[in-house]
C-alpha cells in the first residue's frame, strides 16, 4: 500500500506517478528557472532591506552621539554652579534680584529665590558648560526670557520686574 493512497483525485495520481511538475501545467524546465529568478528577487529585496536597516541604524547612532555631545556641553556640574553663585553673590545678573536683598525684608526669604546657572554664550551658539567664565547666575524668570537666542541686554530691555522696580522708582530713569 502506498503512502499516497489516501489522496484523492488527480493530485494523488500525479504525486504517485512522479509527475508533480505538471500540477501547474508547466514543465520542470520552466518551473525551475522561474523559482531561481523568484529566489534571486527575494534575496535582492532582503539585501536592500538589510542595507537600509544598517544605514538607518548608523544614522540613529550618529544622532545619539551628537545628542550626548551636546548634553555634555549643556550640562553644568554642581561644583561649577556653586562657584558661579558665590562669584555672582547669589544675584541675578539681569534683573539684579538677590538672596541678600530679599533677606533684608524678612530673614530667610532669600532662600525661596530660585537661581539658576545659565550659559552666557548658549550651547546652540557654541558655548560650553565646562567653561566657568561662560556661566552666570540668573533668576528663573530672566533665564526663561533669555532662552538660547537673546543676550542679557536684550532681556534687560524687555523685562518689567527686578531690583529697580522694587526700589521704589518703578523703573523710571
């Protein structure tokens, strides 16, 4: 008894007779080259996908490396921040508000002043967080207004707050 006895119809007879190449109605001399061409096209498509994946992966790795470099230039060490705050006497270099000035109204009030170390020349313009001379002490409001594109003088011209407004003359010169 043959293993193909359970197959019915024409397919079973073709398999038993060894003429499976004629299932599609094509001769094996046509089917084999067609399969080779199909495999070659599939292999080519696989190579193209692999090449594009490799190129995309290299692009992503390059972007991540650049982001790490920029983050390294942007990052300011705690010791440098403390040195900048002490050098600038805990005073905003734009509006002039200081911890000492607020403490003169009420002891401990200056502790609530939010000061930040800021890049004088921004990272986007080639500045670095590693150079202590490129850092300054700013209050949070002035730092947000300054962003990465304005200079201290430009921010000083547009603000309507600061030490000169608190001193009683309302900013009038």
